C-alpha cells in the first residue's frame, strides 16, 4: 500500500525549494514521518529538481503541469496536504480554483497557498491578479469548502525581483566600462521590506507540518510576510556604487518600463497597465516594516532573517567575482 503524501506545486520555484527542504529537515520528528513528499516541477532533469531528489528517499520529483491534475490523480497518490504557488497570468483564477476544487473532491485536508501583497488583494483592487487572489480566498471561505483547511500567505515582493536591475547595470559596467541609465521601479526615499522567497517557503513548510489538532488556528487565515528590514531606492544605488567602485550618475526611480516589457501572450495589452499599478503600492511606504509587518501568528514559529541589504550585497558580490 502506498504512503500518504504531501504535494508541493512549484517545487523548484522561488518558494517551493524552501518548502521541500523544510519538510525534509523536519518530517522525521513530525506526525508525518511516513508521508512521501511529491515535488512537482516542469523539468525533472533540471539542476534544482535533481538537488531536491537527492535530499531524501522520501522526495519524489514528478514532472507534470499542475493545471492538468484532477481529483483522481490526487486520490491515487493519497495527497493529504499540499502547497501551491500559482502563476499570476490571466488564467490564474480559473486554474487555481479548479485545482483547489479537485483537492476538495479528493479529500485533501490542508492547503497552504501563496497569494500576493496584502494591499493588492481585494474585490476592487486595481491590480487584476489581486482580484483573482481575493476571489480564490473568497471561494475557500465558502461553507462548501469547510472540509478543506487552508492558509493564504501574502508576502511582500521577493528579493529576487528587486535586485536584477542593479546586477545588470553592474555586469554591463564590468564588461564595457559604460555607465548606463539605472532604472528602478522603487521610490527614492520610501522604504520597502522585501522578503526572501526561500524563507516564505520555510514558513509554508512549517505550516504543512502543523499537527491536525492545531491546523484549525491557521485555517482561513491570511498571513502577511515581510522581510526584517527596509531599503530605499537611494540605499539600493549606494550599494551598487560600493560594488562598482564608481558613482551611478543617471538613475530613474519609479520606473515601470520592465512591466511594459512583459507584454505578450501571458500579459496582454489590457492587463499591463493594471500590472504596473502594483508598483505604486510601495511608493509611499506602505510596504515598509513599520506599516506592514509580518503577522504575529507567524512570528510565533518563524522570524524572517534575510534583509534586503544582505540579499542585494550577495547578488552584487556574485557579479563582482
């Protein structure tokens, strides 16, 4: 007879790796010691997938598109708990709501999902995928879903989305000596507290290992997740100058060009402007530690440790080598 399992959708993504590693580290001492970890990925032959497979005999890496999963697939693998980090494309609500409905039909007991920044989630949000996340959470709140316990994590922007512009500027300067225009989507002076994606995964993994008797205190909750410290646009530039050993003379703050460059099949014309409004949320300090701190329920079992300056420093140091 096959073992019950915990399914990780997006196992090789920016949060999924943390989920899998946390499960592997804590499974033996938890009530789920006999559970198998199914790590779902789009490419089982990739480096990260192979690393996850090597962590433990309990980890089974499966190459499959999660949108093709149905209740029969979940039942066959005896999935009791799951983690899902969905995409934020135009079919987000259709895909995730269908998946969670299948989870309900399959008798899945508990789901931990990744949402988006709290300020973006709402029925009247100007950001279309914020409305999608609101709709998914409203669906899960419905009495028809009462047998499926769930927790929604609403993280600040991830570090990995913040420093690429800095790294690209530095890489170009190292190769050519040219000082190009640095375009940053952030305000010069308003602080934001981005969070490390792996730490978000660590939190999700610990929630998945919550004993059945304690899951109820997390069920139906929406938890805010922020990094431990703020960084401003100007401070980001100062870090870049430190690693470059020169001044950055041409800086554009509050730049949305990277959003408009995403226009394509996943983000058609009518969604790009809506997507760009997500940047505005951080321009007045709403995403700072002072105004948007991690939920106290989370801090009882995990405290985010990796600050933005440390993450940016590490990324820029890698370019400097």
